[in-house]
């Protein structure tokens, strides 16, 4: 890690756009230790076995068919930055295409470019040091043939397992089950990626007209709450071990982070993500108690079956509507 190189990369940001993505990549890597990725054969086999077992169990529990990504990677933190800077660039590229950024910050001055590049660097380096696993549906991908992907950031898994005084093998398996549930959701709902992309582009178009489309934001939040809540539901039923102790330790670790970390988490919307977990899980628990997990899975049959923001807090209304 070399913070002076990171600062230099940001301050030397150049180009015509509002963000210098090459500088973001260089600066984020300079600010982040890559971590050890020397895996034993046992560990490599463990990741593969965990993913296969998670797929089998989730298919049995949810009665849904889905394919796992061809790209299942065990990464260090720098690998994760390389993979995700492209995602950030795609999302921000929509803003640039719609000229929304120039409306928000008139003109693309050198100072604005440095500030934007610095903001993206902070976000990526923070996430690279904290993400454990990730299912990436490759939203807004350039080519429709690009495959979805599944990543595990091994140095972070090892570090957090040690911090939690948990078995590395058990913790790794828990993370694998959680991420494979997301692959199951997007596999069961092939329309979901396009739906989220449409809502994102709708939001961007509103920004381009100097307004905020609150309804589009609510729909995206409701969809992601369903995604996270359903994943939590499947985790409860598919994981082959009790995990309440892991959940409690992870939540305690998150709440015990320092002030700077808490501020960054808030700026990155991680507090909202936790709310999505809790709210979505409560919704699906009510649905499953009333009708069973098979009826809960109809949420993925078509976009109209997604719960609205109001229905998330009144699941009986959703049940009546999709009956």
C-alpha cells in the first residue's frame, strides 16, 4: 500500500470526462493491500464444493432451476477492484451519456475531475477491503453475451473469519451460500436484470431534466429489498448449519466500526442495504408462513409480481394481489 502514489494518481487525473477511470484504478490499488491469495489445494476445492453444494440445496429448497456463472473467481482485493471499476464506469457512463453529470456540476473542470476521481477511489478502495463475496449480474454490460460472475475476496474472508473467531471453512461456506442465492434469483427471473437497468436509466433521464424521479428510486429500492430479503429467506432454509452466531457476530462487527468507517458506509448506502435485508426478510417470512416457499417464489415469475414499497410492509396485500 502506498498512499502517496494513490494521492498522486488522483491529483494527476486527466482526460475529457468527469472521471479518470485509469487514475481511479491506479489510486485504489495503491491505497489497498492486495492480500494473500496463496491457496492450498484443500482451500480451492473447498470453494468449489461450497458453491456446488449451495446450488444443490437452494434448488431443492426453493424448487427453482438456475445456472451458475461460468466465471467463479477467488480474488484478492486488487482483482476485485479491476472487476468492479468496470461496473462503476458502466453506471457512471450512463450519466455521462445522458449529460446528467454536467447538469449536476456545470462544466468538467480539472478540479471537478480530481474531486470525482478521488470520490470513486475512496469508494472502491473501501469496498475492496470489506466485500467478502459478490454475485455480479453485469448490469449495463456492453455486450449482451457477457456472462454473470461470482467473486470471493479471499483475503477479506480470512481476515473477517479471524476477527469473528469463526472457522474459516464454515464462514467461507456461509458466504458461498448467500451469494449463490442471488444467482438463483437472477436465474429464476431472467427479466430482472433488464428491469433494474430500465429503472436505473429512467432515474438518470430524470436527472438529465434536473429533477428526481422518486417513483423510479422507490421501485429500484423495492426490487432490491425483495432480492435481499429472498436471499436471507433461502439462507435460513438452505444452509446446512446453524448460523445465528455468525449473523450476530457480523452485525456486531458492523456496528462496532470506527467513526470514519461508519461515515463511509453511510455515504455508500450500506445502512440502506441492511434495511433492505431486514425489511425484505420480514416480508418473505410472512409470505412463507401464510402460503409456503413455493408461493413466495412466484415473485420471480414476472415484473408485475414484485412487491411495491407499500406491500413490503403489508405482505397480506401482496398475497391478495398475486393470488
